[in-house]
């Protein structure tokens, strides 16, 4: 998300020749956050308890935009690896950039989920199922690899200090939770019996993997804030990334509870439905606490002159996961309060997306976002 903070560790003299796609040299994996932030609006809009005229059509447009952006970015990033392999390797060895490789997984998963939720209106159900199956499988595989590879690099290849801890470190660990939240969409399209139960329990395993890994990392992030003060202005929006595992885990347990009666025997299905509420309500409460803290820090940074950076995309996807989490709790508790919360968060999500998208488009047209970082 923060392209202005990506620093090349390889000397510019080692850069590829100027004729080999120079515009791609500084295109980092953080750009996948724009795909995530766009696709989540389609996902969240499709699950809102309240529906306005034209809402479904708007979600369809945003799904198409996210799909096109994903295709462009996959092509551009492939070109980056082909023509600027030294820079791509430098990104992996940079502790400020390597965690963003988790965004690739989440971009694939978010677009896949949106395809099955709203894209089916345009391409048909069978094509949507096939597309989501491919994107879910690829996204989950990439997410599992990055959940191991990035922490491994941080241990053996990176040199980090406690004051360098930021919420960006959570990105590769949240990706499996996105799989846990979106995997249930495929369960009704599997044969009854063991295939459904296997996917259901696999999603719970992904849920546990991501949740426990996040619980290991989150104290480092909060401890850094308490001991070393606020993040640099450009990184302040990344505080909203903490909402990702909170909102996405709440979404996951509610989505899995919806599918449990179709996938597993009655005693467990009832227990999983209860777990969705018993887990989701307290976690949503903590998410709202963190949202208030992050918003206060964002206002502080804005007053001190925070300018636009790609970190602004951190204001989209994590908030979107809280929308889907609140919508899930509204379904399982029947409380209007959660429905109102989901709607209010969705309004904030759309506002943040409009701001981030407008500034990103302007930065692309001027060339500033693809220029060498200062």
C-alpha cells in the first residue's frame, strides 16, 4: 500500500535496460490492495441486510472493475518479475515490502468470492462456480505459502527491530482467514457428504491457523505503538489493517455456521451456529474499539499534513470485512443493531474507496505512483 516507502535494496545501476518495461520497475505487490479494496465492496454490498435500488448493479460494476484490475496487475507483476528480477528479489528481502505478498492471495480470493456472489448475474452460475473454484484454490495455495515464507524470511533473512513493527506484518497471516471466510460459498456446489464436510473443516483449520498466528503478531504491533509512539504519517492508515483479521474471522464463523447444517451432523452444526455468535460478538466489540483508536490516529495524522499514499487502501478491505462480519451477526442474532452497524460501516467503506480510487487514478495519470521511491 505504501509505494512511497518502498526502498530498493539493489543499486539502480543494476536496473534492467530502459527499454524493458521501465514503468514496471517499482510496481510492488502492495498494488494488489487496490483489487482487494474494490472487490470487497461487491462482496459486502451483496450481503448487506438492507438493499437500495441499483445496489446490485453497482456491485456488479465494481466486481467487473476488480476483475479487470486483477488481470492487469497479474500481467504487470509478471512483467516485473521477467524484466526486473533484481528488484523483485530486493522486495522479498525488504521487511517493509515482503509482507505485501500476502495481498496477492487476498486479491485472488476476494475477486473469486465476488464472482460467485454477484458476477454470476453476468456470466452465469456455472461459469461463476468454475472461476471461484480456480481463484479460491490459487488464492489459498498462495496464502498458505506466504503465511510460512514471509515469517521465515523475517526470521532468517530480514533484520528488524521492535520499533519497525507495523500492522503490515499481519498481511501474510490474514490471507488464510480470507480463505476461511470465502470457502463456504463453494460448499453448496460440492457433492453432499464428505466433500462438503472436508471443505467445511478445512476452512475451520484455516480459521485457526490465521487466528493463532495473528494473536502472536498483534502484541508486537500494539507494543510498538505504546513504546515508540505513533506510526509515521504515511503509515498511519495501516492501523486499519488490524480490523482485517477481526472482521474476517467474524465473517468466517458466520459463513461457516450457515453451511454447517448442509455439511456436518446435527450436534456439531448447532454448536457451530452458537460459536458464530459467542465468538463473533466479542470480537466485533474489540473491532469497534480498534476502529475508534485507528480513526483518532488518522485524524491526528491528517492534521499534521498526511498526504496520499497507497496506504490509503488500508481503509477499504479491512473495513469491508467488518461489514460482512456485522451482516453475519445480524443474520444469526436477528438484532437490528448489527444490521445498522453493517450499513454504517458500508457507507464508510464506500467513502474511503472513492477517496483512495480518485487519488490512485490521479497518481497513475501523473506517473507519481510508479516513479522511483524517494
